[in-house]
C-alpha cells in the first residue's frame, strides 16, 4: 500500500530553488534575534536537522529607520550584520534545508528607540508599535523616502543572497510593515501614486517584489508574506475584498505566497480560541488565483490534517511556527512513521511571551527550545545514564512527568509515584477547565513515552511519606510535589492576607478543579493575572453563577497580553455577562460583602457576593522535601532535589523545564557556576565577513 504521507515529502519548486519537502518553518520571532546569533543559528539548525525543508529567519530589519528596539528581531542594517545571519544560513544548509530571510521595513510600527531616527509612514501618525502608546509620531514619507526604502530593501536582498539565503521575502503582514501600512486605508490618506485606489496602495509592495526579483531572482526565490484578512471587517483588508484583490493583482509576480491573517494575535491565536487549521477559511482562496506555491499556517500538528490541506488544494507547503517549536523533529517523525512521538504544540503562546519579554524563546512542550546553543540541549538526544542508578520521582505534574521521562530516556531505573489516582498533576486538572483541553497534550505525550520505557514504573494512588522513602530504599529522590493555592489571601502586594477569609464561602482554584463549586453571586478575585482567573470565571458562569471578576491590575488577565490573548479573554468574559472590575484590591470579606479599595474611586467599594474564589499566591508543597533532608544529611539518601512548583510555583513551562533540567543534571557536578554559555558578541570564535 502506498504511503499516504508521501505527498508531504515531495519537493516543491520556489522560483530558482527547490524545497526538499513541504514542511516550511515560517518566520517566527524568538527573543534572541540579532543579539544572540549563536543561539539563533543553533535553534534554526535543529529545525533543519528535524526535517523542515525551509527554515526562515524572523523579521529582519533592513535599515535603522526600521528599528524595533527593545525587541530583539533580526537585523540587516548594513554589512556588519552579515556574519550573524551567515551563521544561521550555515547551520540550516548543513542539513540540506533552504534558508529564507524575511526582510522588513517596519514603518509606523518602528519606534526607533535605539536609532532615534524619525519613524516613516504613509502619513504623519502616532506609531503603533512597542505596545501602542509611545508618544511619538511618524514622518509622512516623501518621494525620496520611497526611493530610499526601495534601495535599502534591494541592498538587503543582495546582501542576503551573497551570504547564501535561498528565499528572500517581501513582507506585508501582521499590520507590522510599511507595505502593509500603505495597503491599509486606515493609515494611507495619500493622494499621490502611493495612495487612493488599491492599485496605488499596493504599489510599494509591487515595486519591492519587482526590485527583489531583479536583484536576486536568478538565485533566490522571492516570497511575499501577505495578511489576506485583518478580521476587522470593512475597516481592514478582508479575504473577500481587498485581500483577494491584492493576490489577484500580484498573482504571478512572486515565486511563493506565504499567506495568513492579521494581526499577530489572530495569526497566533491560542488553542483556547482557535483550533487546528483555523486560517483555512480565510486563506483557502489564494491557490485559486495563482499558479505559484502557497504556504499557510494554522497550528497543524496532525499529519492527516496536513495531507488533507494539500489534497484539498488549500496549501502547497505546510507552514508552521509553533508546531516546529514544540517539535523541531515533527517532519522526521512523520517520515519515519513515528506519528505517536510527535510532541504536539498545545497553543499556549508561552513561546510568544518570550519575545515580548526580550528573553530567549521557550516552550511549554519542548524544554530544549532556546537552549540548543547555551546548554547544548538537543530535543531528541540526551546523555546516557552515568551509572546504573535508581531514582524515585515523587509527583507526576509537568515537572515530575518530564523528569521521569527524561531520566528514563537516559536509561535510569525510575519509579514515578503520584498521590492521586490520575497522573498529570495540575495539567490534567486544568485541562478540564473551559478552553484548555489541548493542554492535556503535555501529559499525554509524556505518558505515551513512559509507556514505552520498561525501565520506568508509574504508581498512581501512592502518597509518599519520608517513612515510605526510607522503607523503599531509593538512593535518589526528586520531589515534584507541586503547590496549593493559598486560602488566606496572601499575594503580591497583600502580605498580611485578607481579613474574613476563614469563612466557608471562600474557595480556591484547587476547590474548583476538585469539583467543589460555589453557587449564587461569586466574586473571582484575580491577583494571579494569567489565564486561570478568566477560565474560572468562565467555568462558574457555565455552572450558573453570577460572576464578578475583580483584579488589582489595570486589565483583566493582565499577563495574557504576553500570550496575545488579553483582548479575546476580555471580550469572551463580557460576552458571558461577567462583570469586570479592574484596579480593585480586595481588603476584607464580610458576610455577603467583599470590601475593595479601587484606584478608580476615592471611597471603598463594596461588592455583594455569596462566595469568593481567591487566586492569590500558592504554597509550595515542600513538606516531603523538608522531611527527607535529614535522610540526606545522614547518608541514607545519596541525592535529593526539589523541582517545579514545589520549589517555586510558576508556569507550566517552567515546571517542564525544571523537570528536564533535573534529569539532565542528574549524575553531574553542579557547582554553582553559570550553568550555560552566555553570548558576549562577537562570540568565542571570530566571525569572518564574506
Ligand atoms: P508541578 O507543576 O511542579 O509539576 P503539580 O502540582 O502539577 O506540580 O504536580 C504535583 C503532583 O504531586 C500532584 O499531582 C500531587 O498530587 C503530587 N503529590 C504531592 N505530594 C505528593 C506525595 N507526597 N506523594 C505523591 N505524590 C504527591
Ligand atoms: Fe506551542 Fe505553547 Fe510551545 Fe508555543 S510554547 S510552541 S504555543 S506549546
């Protein structure tokens, strides 16, 4: 019988170059950018090694007037930036993949904080980048400015070609770039040849494509990244309107169409809001208008969905950012028929959050992401065991599960004990809350791996005490016992707790996840600020409660701005009828009333409620670890380590990382020195300019 997935491994011609297969790592930011070129090159190289046929850069600024500081994206301002990019090309080519560069002028999105140049835009307007509230406006572009932008883009394309890039992008997506600002009626009020009818508004994009073809088209494929729908209706580009018209006008001009929806929060929608293939309904038309290959994204992790997208004529190449982050070896696993080994992205956007925090990319599912160079971690390979040792891991949340899995992969004899009847800790429980079902993949992938390991035994329903450990006689114990939500109200800025919380009408997220739900009018007090407060408000609304969500922050689910979800969460809660009170700090609970201070009111505010759910700090469940310390002291234990939320409560990605780190470090000397390499550019080995 023929292999139904063989179609994914067909080569695809992109102008003068040929992609070896249909797996295409689209441009994605990573928080490393120009500042950490070694880290970046190693990360991209791993993708190529894992079978991605094309590996792209992130957006690469072509000029200092396109300066995205303080974000670390790519830079090709001049020749001095070439060695860093050449490093990436080299590591991608080493595995036979094509290297693509996404050139960009960021127009009204560039605040130019580092370069201090005046930002450029179709008109004089407030800049829209860096959070959207920078007190600076752009300069209305002159004719000379347009000529300059074209020259800068052409020069960058030539330089990219010279260091070996195979595909060069002209980028009009995500509301981030100058060609897109010109396309947009919102930003373009010009009356010259760059304004007015669409044919004029599309002019710069057309010119950039033509210039790029002219400059490098004999050697490089020319790609266009276009947002075909901004999900703003008539206010923006739509796939039924101007998005379609633009593709029709430029249909055969580029060698490749890379199409998606805009802005970034729509393009990288989380699994809470969109499912696999969610962009097909917007981008599906493109192939009907062009003979050129089309790549698109949609968080594809299932080989069947990928084959289907190609067979239905929606896409020619399967674009992926997040699926390639969660599993750089996804193509190789499909090629080798190891589908059950695919580590599927859960759609949480922790990877995105790293970019907006200006730190190297990380991933909930893939703890090696961003650590390829600085720690030398490979997503598939790990050092074999240093000795024939047995390790007891207590607690099967993300930290314990990943630790047991990675220790098992190293070949140790591992016992994983879990007090609850179900393995998976907080992830198994949280994944049952509204919208978080895909998070279950964190548990499922690890359990799937563990099942294949005869050297790992799992014991659910086994509460472990210090006496058990002694009796069991395991020489090495790793404690991953998690954390419990506080019931006293102690949290950031509330170190004394909240008077009145001893009432029976006070609940925590643990109660909700254990099925103990309040009734009536419920106040969800969110001093945690990530996803859980909003999710619990949703859950309680569905259970028939009348919910008010109050938070000391200026926005509901404040931190979810980093995962691009904040606006969607707010809209969803409003749609469900949840009353939202921002800048409210809970000070006291009285029968039937919660007293708050508010930055929006001079007098205290009283909220009538029958029950309160507190999302404040968590208490590490570190009692087992503490009770084992004497055993370590007198030599009955040879090693003891506390990881994950039991050490320091945090996000799931950190628990997975800590579990992985503990497994990698097991049997090695950890001496307190900086445990990873730090990029101090120009790096260890001098780079040579081409
Ligand atoms: P993390 O995020 O650090 O992995 P979790 O809270 O998700 O932490 O998981 C911790 C797990 O440890 C929970 O499933 C909990 O039931 C389990 N656990 C806690 N204490 C013990 C114990 N003494 N013995 C066995 N399992 C325990
Ligand atoms: Fe997917 Fe989350 Fe990993 Fe990003 S961090 S790649 S969204 S699992």
